[in-house]
């Protein structure tokens, strides 16, 4: 058959135009991304621990009420000349703490307490920046997996809430009191430690894990969880002790007011007020929970030794028990020496270390966060 002089039968079919190969989306190295995130969260954890210790110093030096206003942005700039210092000092002179405890204080003495509180607030702001800026950069560059975004955003929200709780605490001491409410101080401390624990939990969940020790250590999860609860309870009680200055009383050990169980403990009416407002009861409870934590940590270490003797879980349990023992020793020394600031801050630091160890140990007993493709 001929068409326009061209034989169709003999013609070869026209080859289709070649297509350019489709470009592939770059494949992320999630393990490398997670290592970077762990470094970032590690820096945040160090700063939170520093914040907890500086907060303790602020309480021990009675500095927390030296700044009587909450200025989240403008407050980052301290007084820069004599007139500004005098203006700040005049505001402090209007509150009951000055009138009843520090009347006649010099400007230089005021500066010494001002710098503690200013440093505490500045460190809080820096933690916000160190958390938020890398978070945004890592998120925009695709290094944060989608499932990690909500918990990390949650940490940022909790950090903002902590700032508000801090001011709520300070406000309680500006009218009709010479110090802050022990309820609010303990809440502020507990929230800081919850943020610390949540950060440690997320960071530990991003670690590589072969699962070998974890499977064998499953029976340890219940006791490890209970230890975290006890640590939080002890930290809350420690906040009450600090808020009531209870560590400056009954400075003997193991006896308290001449007995293991003092005669006037839980003496308030109604009885629940003793738990939160009675100096004797608050210190007694702090001692008793310390004993409970110490016993529980050693029972857990023995349990791990019996069940998974040569595992990483058993080593972590032993290390946790050792840390609790050291922390108890620091606590007793702090009490017997009537709360010198160096030992008191070491005790506060020790509480944060014990919490980190307990949370990290418990998280390691659960599967790590699966890696997204």
C-alpha cells in the first residue's frame, strides 16, 4: 500500500522521544539528623540544670523579690547608670520584704541580690532562645521528623508556661508577705524538673538501640517508673522545705527533735495543712521520702542484678542507686551544717542529676522512637 509515495509497510515506526530521568528527593540520613538533635537537646538539658541551681541560689540569698516587675523583653537590660539603679531600688523599697527584713539596706547590698534574680531571669530567656532558634532551623531544613514536632513544640510551650509560673510565684511575695508562697515555689520547681525530665525522655528516645538488653529488662519497667514518681515527690517536698526555710530547723540526724518520729508531727488542724505549712512536718516528710527513695533504688538495683546481671540496664540501676546514696549524704550534710549555700546548691544539683538518671534509665527500657523514612 502506498500513501503519498511512501510505503507504510516498509517504514519503521518513529522512536518515542526519550524522557529525562525524574529527579529524586534527597534521602535524609536520619541517624545523623538525630545525632544533631541529641546534641542540641543535650545543651538545653545542661542549661535547665544550671537554671535549677541558679534558682536555688536565688532562693537562698533571698534575691527573688529584688525585681518587682515582669518585663519579658525590656527586662533583659539591667540598670545602666546610677539613676536607673536608684529607680529599681526605690521599687524594691515599696514591698514588705524591704520594710520588714532589709530596711536600711545600701544600694550596693541591693545590687548583690538584684544580680542573682536578673541572672536567673536572663538564663530563662537564653534557654528559650537556645531551644527555639535551633528548633526552627532544624525543622525548616527537614532534619526534624514529623512525629517529633508535636513533643518538641510542647517543650517550648511548657518553657513559656514556666516563665509565667515564675512571675506568679514572685507576685505572691510582693504584697502582705516577706517571701514567696511555698506552694508556688514548689510548683515552679516541679514544673522546671518536669520540663527537664521530658527533654531527657525525648533525647533518650532518639538514641540508637539494638534492643538486646531492653527485651531482657522488661520486668524492671514497673519499679523504674515508681522511682521516677518518688523522685518527683521528693523534689516537690524539697521545694516546700525551701519555701518554708525548714532546713534551718531541727538540724540533727538521724533523730529529729529528739526522736525518729517527732511528737508534734502532723499537729496542725486540719491535718493536711501540716503537710504543706508546718516546718516540722515538711522536713519530716522530706526525710521519710528520702529513705523510701534510697531503699527503692537499692531494691531496684538488686532486682536488675538478679534478672539481667550483665546488662546495661543492671549497670544503670546500680549507678542510679549510687547517685541516690550520694544525694542522701549531701542532704544530711546540708542539714547538719545548717544549709551553707555551697552544700545546698550541690544538693539541688544532685536532685537534678538523680532525676536525669532515673528518667534516662526508665526510657532505655522502652523501644526507641522509630525512624521515619
